[in-house]
């Protein structure tokens, strides 16, 4: 490809990756006790629209808090790292990364957005190369929850790996440690990791963020049922489930759940599976860990990462941490 809109693209996933992963997770999750599935499957087109609405809700300060910290400290990130390559995991629309790109200086900067969605990568990359024609962009379709291999790149200065949005909180504790060690192994001595994390707050604030008064999060949670009906030929009736958000203090995470209003048998024909639900039985659809600063630093230290700088929004309970490999 040539011209100002050109960008590189590497796809490490086979065409059936989504379908295989969906089938494996739903079969395993709906036959376990308690029922529990990954939050990945919320995000079809409608789910993504609903999440965009959630980020603007007054009860959900996380997205705005991180954006505010980046607006305040992107220049600090640039000055401390001197990065000439930025790799963003779970890049999505790349909205927040633009602040860092501008701070690093987009002329001759290499940007590598990493996402499982080819559509999201192409949409965001096409816009970015128009907005920043000097950026050398190489989109990478990959599942970063597995061992990540970056495209071959010339070693031109430090790299910054960004993992924003407190997506780290979607990993349970053992998986978080393995994931952080994987990130540490990607870092050369001169490289940096920028990590966004949501902090523990009063319980009523945390549960409200996942159970807003307008019912947007409830619709987002129930959208999972529409996805499974479409993708796996299931016959879930969303009206027979209630949205629930619960703080699990033992695990330090919020759980989004779907609670069955009735005793029912659901057929998931795409898996040749019949799933029974008791009245009041709950299915965990998302776990979102909340951190303390000492706890997060301890987990990072265990993974071989040392904090270089931490920026916090005390009012919203959110942090950005800049770290290096030990």
C-alpha cells in the first residue's frame, strides 16, 4: 500500500477464532457451578454502542477519570519514556491513545494497535493515518490474553506498551499474574508499560457504576443473551433474567450477573446443549477487579515490574502507572 492512508496489518488469528473461543467458553461456563462466562461476548455492534453510552453515565467515572489523567499527564509520559514506538493492547477506537501519540510527537512515531476485532482495527487505523499522516502504523489482530508476539520492528528507541481502561481487572488473580509476567517479558531494558487501573471505592459507588439508574448497564448485560441467540442458535428470553451487580469483597471485584426469574431450560442448539436454571440462580457474566495502590504495586513487583511514576485521580479512584522491567 502507498500514500498517506497506508498502514501495515498483521492477522495472527484464524477465521474461526471468534466462533471457536465463543463455543468453548459458553459450553464450559454454562456447565460449571456457578455458571460463569467471559465478558468478551458483550461486544457485538449493539454491545459496543451500549458501552459507549455507559462511559458517559454519571455513575461510571472510570472512562472519564482515565481520559482526564491522560490529558494532564500525556506530556509527562512522553518526557519520561522518550518512546518512539507505542503498542496499545485492546486498542478499540484508539480514542485515548491519540493523546499519547500527540505528546510523543506523531511524526515518524510507530504505533501498533492490538485488538481481536479486525473491524475495529481497520476503522480506527484508517482514521488515525488521516489524522496523523506522519505516524507509521501497523495494526495487529491478536488475542493479547495469550502469548503475544509483536511484528518485527527496527529497534529505534524505547517502546511504550499501553494497557488502558482497567482491562487488567477482567483477569482473575492467578491469570493477572501470568498476564503481567507476559507483559514484562515483552519489555526491553529501555521500554515502559503504561497501565490504567480502577481503585477500590465505597461499595455503593462501585455497584452503582455497574447498575446505573437509567438501566443502560442492565441492557448491556442482557445483550449477551441476544448475542448467544444469534451466534449459537439459543432460545434465551431476556425478560426472564434480571441484571445484578454485586461487590465480592473476598475477591475484590465487582460481579455482573444475570439472575433467572424462573426455573427454566434453555436450549443452545449450536452447542447441542440444554442448560437448566433454577429460580433465582445467578450466572456471572463479568468480573471487574478493583485495586489498592499497594496491592497493584505488589502484583506488578511479583511479575518483575517496578513502578517509575504513578498518577492518581483521588476523586474518581483511578490511577495510571508507568513501570519498567526489573
